[in-house]
C-alpha cells in the first residue's frame, strides 16, 4: 500500500455545483477575527479559572479557537438564508479561525496562567522552611519579574480602596512579550522558507487544513443555498454520535439521578495498568483527534500508536529489571531513558527534514541573495531575503535574551538551536499528521544541556535561566504558542487572490489576544484573589518549577557530564535515521519514525488509543471499500468533529448560566 493516501477532500462531493468564487483576505474578516480572538481569550480564561469546566487550550489546534469557528459557521448559515449579501465567504471564515488559532493557547493554562504563576511564586511562596530565599531568590533576573510588593494581593485579593498595580507588570510583560514576538517572527520566516518544500515538493497532507476547508467550501458559492455538506447524511450521522451523548450529559446536570455517559471521559477514568511496574495505558477516546487523524497517512498513524504502546512496555520491563543508565549517583530511570531516546529522535527528525530539503534550501539562498530577485516564489508573502535575514536576526535576539536571563552565551546558543529544532519538527509533522497533541520532549533543550555539560560547574544564574526557559512561563512551554499554525494558514490561503493582510492579521490577533488575556487574568486574580480560584497554575504548576530549581542548586552531588545518557540520546537519533532510510529505500515499508520522537509525551500517552482507532477504522474502510469508500465516509468525520465541538460549547454555556463556579468536566486530558 502506498505510504500516502491523498487527504484532499473531494470538494465536488461536499459542496454544491454552483460556480465558486475566489475571495481574498478582506478587512471585514480581519476585524471580525480580531474581535473573535479577544473574546475567545476572555471566555477561555473564564471557563478555566471561574467555571472549571473545560481545558480548552491543550492542543496544537485548541478548542478555544475551534469553538468560535463553529459558532461563526452556524451564524453564517443563517446569514446565507436571510441576508445572503451579508454572508461571510469560506475564506473569511478560515481567516477568523486562523486569527483565533494564533492566540488559542495564550489564555488560561496555556501561557497566561503559567506566566503569572511562575513570575509570582518566589515572592509569595518563599519561606524559611523551603529555603528559597537563601538558595536562589536573590539571583533571579529582576527585569523579568514584577516587584515583590505587588505580589501578595494577587493571591489574597485587594483590600478596600486598593487598585490593580498595572504599572508593576508593565516592564516584565514588555520583556517577555518581546521574546514571544521574536518567536512568532521566526515562525513566519520559517514558514516562508519551507512553504514550497512542504506544500509542493513533499506534499504534506495538512489534515488540520483539509477539514476546515471542507467545512467552509460551500460558503464560497453565491446564493441562499445551504452548503451541500450540511445536507449530507454521513455528516449528520457523525454529528449525532458525540452530539447526542453531549445532550444526554447536559441533561444530567439538572437531574442527579441520571448517570452521565463517559464514553469520551478523561484519561484517569480510562487508564488501565497491564501489570505491576507498568505505567497506565489510557483507552481514552477523543472524537476530534479521530476526526483529524482519519485524514492522516497510515504509516504515520501506525507510528503514533505503535511507538506509544512500545514505550509503555519498555518502561514496564525496565522497571521490573531495575534497568538504569548513567554514572553512579545520577542514573536515569525508565521514563528518563525513554525521554532521552525521544529527544534524540526529535532532533534527528529535524536534521533529516533539513537534509532532504537541501535542493530547495539552495534555491532559497540563491533567490534571497541574487541580484535579480524578480522571481521570488514565496507565493505573495514576504521575500526569501526578508525571511532569511529575519530568521537570523530573530535567532540572534533569542540568544541574547536567553544569555541575559542567566544562561550565558554557550548555553543560550545550545538551547536556542535545540528549541528551534523542536519547533521546526513539530510544525512539519503536525502538518503531516493532524495529530494535534504534538508536545516535544525537553522543548527548551535544558535537560540535554545539563546531561551533556553536567550541573557541577553551573552557576545559580545559569540553572535559573535554564529552568525558566524550559517552563510554561516561556511562551507557554510545550504548548508552542502559535508557530505550528502558520504553515497551516499559508496552506489554507493557497489560491486566494489578495494576501496582503495575511501576516498583519496574525500580528493584530496576537496583540489583541495577549492584551485581553493578561489584562483579564490579572484583574481577576487581584479582584477575587488567586488563592480563592484554586487554579493549578497558581498552586502547583508554578511552585514545581522552583522546587526543581532548588533541588538542582542544592544537590549534594551536582551532576557530571554523562556519556552513557548521551549514548541513549544518540541511539534515538540513529533509530530515526535507520527508519527514515528504510522508508526511503523500501516503498512497502509501513512505519514512519515520527512516533518515536513523541512516544512518551503526554499527547501520545493520553491519546494513542484514539490514534489506534483512527488507524483501524481507516484500514477497514480501505480494505472493504477502497479509496471510493474512504472518500464517501469523510463527511462522517467532519460531522464527528463538529458534533463534539458543539457539545463542548453548549456545555460551557450551560455551566456559565446555571452552574458558575461549579462546572462540569467536558474536555481535557
């Protein structure tokens, strides 16, 4: 069977036969997108911090962005029927989605909650008992933290007559937003440089693009007609599965005698332990993940669930036999060994991806610095020269920022390279897979730096810089902020005429979303008192960072450079190169190496069973009815996605009206 089954939706089967029109990125769509992303940041913070009903930011395409997109689609159906001249085009709907996507992981426990919690924990939680003040508080980079006197009221609430100390937060926010902006700029430059390689040469399938495009295709036709997709029986069958379950569960909120249906329940309810010493395997079913990955190629789907299962088995057997790696006194146990292997695999994926793009990168370099640059195939985006020089400039600022934060130049160079490789690999393989829970191991690279160099000769400032870099305070940590979505935005807008608002729309969205999210959260915490909200990022998610830092600084025996652990890391790299070579030389080879890089990350640990279900369903469909049945069933999975999303949105609204502060779990791990 071929490695890649086309994931392009048969638009003729999903849309009307009327003549469609090509729409550009309009000012109207940018304005609506800006208002939407500010609103979604406010709503997501409220849902997490006040309602406690859903964690909407826990994926590369978060529900915080997708729910408003579905909301706008529903409105647009009404507009087409009653006011067709006011209806939005499909392209405009996609612009709204992407503007929400770039800030989708900013609010709540994406970035906002972690940043505020980590920035305030030293001033609020340091006590004589935990020894933080004596150990490291005096060495923290003060320019990144708010003044200590502004912190207690954030947790305890303002007294009568007090106001939110906005000025205390201005300077640290500017510095952190500067590096966040640089990360986004580097993501834009990377997207421009690799657009042609990924879309035209490698022809990545982009499942996270395919489904939204299919959903809005019918809106690019004129007239009052309802898009054909919404008249398709397969679509409504898919919608009904999660939709009816959501309707039943919402009914149980008002009748405690009724039992909820937990088919899509959390990992904790679905965890199964094969035997003693084995980590839990989660039979977690997530409809949205199944819907997206159904459009993924079979070898990648196989890779996710197979390597996830193997990681569970490897950890269990290493625990049973007491297997460890490392120098005496600093051995790595089972999970740490797997994480080293995974990180090596991740970096190898990035290296391999750059290696196979050599001809394209040579062309980019030639076009960027040729005297005649009239032919610059960057598809209406900014030029290759701007992208190359911009990436170099952005990387230089990142290194300088991390150096100033305490890491020093050498470590800042290492962690910047490792983090850039992680972002690059996630961006590419999110586009290839649609597995929207790709959270890289050791995203900031500080774990590998401490393994390679040891901590024995590191200063407190260096350990602090490394710890902050690898925490959720640094643009959301493993949430990866918005960088992976940019290639998807470019893919969605392929064929669209006027693209001058493409990248400006992202900057507008980021500025408004971040402003709304941080302003709302700070005002809420000071007004209500963070301690009264019971949010993870103000209690445990923040203090864990500093307990780990304290352990690093005060270890009885600081770690030495560890060759044994580095060999595990190199082994992970070697596995990827071997699998990639087999895949390149043997057309029938069924296994992609990508799953190895994420085998023990939280996304694969929790959702590998959903990937298995998508793989099994797709395998059976292809075996029974071939490609024709595969195309015929696509609307079912579009409906599955919309039904699940609609259920989450309605449940959150019900909680907001009838159960504020006592919400019901509907979406999360």
